[in-house]
C-alpha cells in the first residue's frame, strides 16, 4: 500500500516535466526544452543523465581522414551594391592562411575563401576550414572572417534570453531582410554566462567587471576584451554581450584552458570534452573572427580562434542545439526580402531558417549597412 504512492512520485514528476517542457515557448527542440525545464526546477542531475545517454549514441570518433572540405555556401546576394563594383571602398586586407595542425592538409584546408555579398568590389566575409587538433582528425572546424568596414554586425535580443520587450524584433524581418548576409548564435544563458547584456541604452542583465565582452559601436566598429580594462561604457557603445572570461588575451591562451574541461567553459552533453562549440574574436586590425565546429574541446576552440588570427577571443554558446551560423542568399532580384538560410557546416543541428522566426536566445546579425 505504501509502495504505490512512492512509485507515483517519479511518474508524476516525469509527467509534470514533460508537460512543462511542451508548454515552453521557443523554436528549439523538445529535448533542449526538457533539459532547460529540468535545470530550472532543481533536477540538474536528471538532465545530465539524459544528456549522458544521448552523448553515448552520438560520441565523435577519434582519428580518421578528411577527404574533402565541406562545400562553402554559395551566397550570391542580389541586393544592389552600395556603389559601382569598380569603386573601391575602405576595407581590411584579406587574412593570411590558417596554420595547420594536421599535415599534409586536405586540398584547400586553411585557405580563406570569399563568400557573402560583394561590396564595392570587395567580399565582406571569408570562410576557412581546418582540423582543430590531431585527435579528431576526421572533423573540420570552420572559421568566418568578417570585415566591419564593409558589413554591419548587430546584437539581437532573444525573447527568453535576455527576454523583455524591445523595439527590435526577436528575429530577422521587415527592412532587415534585403540586407541580411548572415547570423550567428550568442552566448550562454545568463544564469551561466557570469555576464550581462546591454542594448541601445538598456542594461537588461547587469554588466560585470572583468567579464569577456564583445562590444558593437554606433559607427559599426567592434571591440572585444575585458570589461573595465579594455572596453567600457561610452556614448558610442550600442551593444554589449558578456560571456565568462577571455579565452585568448593579447594573443595568448588562458592557462586554465585544457582539452579535458567540461565545466568552467560550459557544461557539455554527457560531460564530453569534445562537442559543438563556438567562439568569437577580433584580429589586430579589427576584423571579427567566428569559429565553430561539431567536435571541439575548450582548448581546441581557443587554439582555432588564435590560429585564425584572433588576438582576443571569448567563447559563445556550446552543444549542438545552440551552435548555429547561417549565411543567407537572396535568390530573387525582384524581391530581395526573400532569403534562404545556408548552414555554415553540414553537422549543424538547427536549420537554415533559424533566426528568421522568433528566436529564444540572443544572436548577432551580419548585414549590409
């Protein structure tokens, strides 16, 4: 008689958690909603057990070869150019090749290939693919080099992270569509980020001294560094997103970073060291570097950012559900508001349409001015 009520408790909790996850708003998967619900209701241990089982089925294999690079998205914008293609516009110099850790490399490995819209005869983005380490040698990391002189990077609030009402929609829509070139994920949930969120005069989540911070300015330039040391609030700051501390500082990796970390640089599926990760950095001349891949450790992410040219860099979001970089093509010259999203690499979990409908978490857009 006593056993039945005791057995009913886990059944009721399971049912309650599933219903709670199903009722959560968001354009992300049920599994991710369920894990979020469990963590928000003091059941972290159960979320971890479920993620452990998931990871056992999807753990990456060590070794192997890369026979060819992923096809680089053919993003040919039909948006009218800012001026004649023969008129040169201010721009940064094309980046140098990414040094390889696996030699000899696959054909084209580490070489930057132009993509995205051409502005005044200059490509605003380049993509490079390369092995991030000599362990998961069948897996590629992808880096995107972005020229802020040609393209404008903007921070967009999610309706859950940071939440609240904003004049700006929580997705790419309206007048932003004809100019959109790409979009990519922001950082952790703010309860895990140890940092804040600021946009257009509003501090939605308090900014923290010492936090790694990516800052966009009203003139389109971008800064990245330690809040209170390298970057600070001025009338020229438009947006700030913070996430943990710098992975790369003055070209040097944080000595705490290791391949075995599963906690400080973010909790991973199944406690795995190698999962989908993303990070952002700035180069010496002011270019923005985004790096992501399906099988990165905390250290191989930091090393990839460093090898791609970042002198300062920070982690962004991790795990397959949240790492997304989409490029957008405009197939119709008659209607440039029609866009198709193209994933940066084929293992991305979320579709190319992410960021084109209301988005739960903060993200960045890359567009023509």
